[in-house]
């Protein structure tokens, strides 16, 4: 089998195992068994479970950003692109939130602390990729405050998602995103 196919099998198996059992309970042996290979085969591609985890998370981030990009690119206006970005980002967050929650299953305080540090690295990658996409969306605007506008927009989206997830009620989500987009456009034009 070509190497990239084996790597994809490793990542897919690891993703499913992390999702089912949590990060802490999954071993390299589990991943190897899931793809029908010996553990030594995995070490050709990844030094340890942390590297497998990092690769799984990087692939997840790339998939999320790719999905958002595809939806955004279907829109014609900046406002439409921002709205599509916001709605899609929150929907993906709802859909994939259980995966990220499952990763913490069975962790003690020390393990959660280490995982939290790894999660910060992932969040930085997401924020960097999001900023790149939003800079592309807002390329027509030369506002000196564009970086601040992007920061406020993405931070506000995270807040909107958090607020609606507390109630598990997303009925008012789209009107809230529409208001955020209008406010963002005013800031860019102002």
C-alpha cells in the first residue's frame, strides 16, 4: 500500500478510537490492531501516541477550515461570506464538540493539564487559519483596524456559540450572527 494510504488509515483509526475511548485510554497497540498492522509499523510514521494525536488534530482543523472555506466561497458578497462563515463555524462546533469532549474521558488532573496545553496549540492553529480566511474575505478593506475587527468578530462568534450551547437552544443564533455581521461591516466602513 502507498504510504499516504497507510497514514490515512492510521489517522482514521486513531480518530475513531480517541472518539470512542478518549485520548488517555488509547494506545499505539490499539491503533495498530485497528488497521491490522503491528505496532512497529506505526513507528515508521509516528514516534508516539502524541504525534498521532497531533496529526489527527491537525487533519481535523484542516477539515474544519476546508468545510468553512467551501461554504464561504459559494457566497458573492462580503456580508454573505461573513454570515456563511459564522453560521458554518457554529454548526461545525456543535457537530464536533462531542469529539473534543470525548478526548478528556478518563483523564486525571495531571493528564487534563497536559491535554490543555496541547489543546492551546490546536486552538492557535485554528485561529491562525481562521484569520487567514477572514483576511481573504476582507481583502477589499484597507482598514488599519482590520486585524482588530477580525479578532472581535471571531471572539464574538465563540461567545455566541458558548451562550447558545449553555441553553442548547440555537433558534436565535442566525439573527445574532446577522447582527454581528452588520456591526462588523459598519466597523470596516467606518
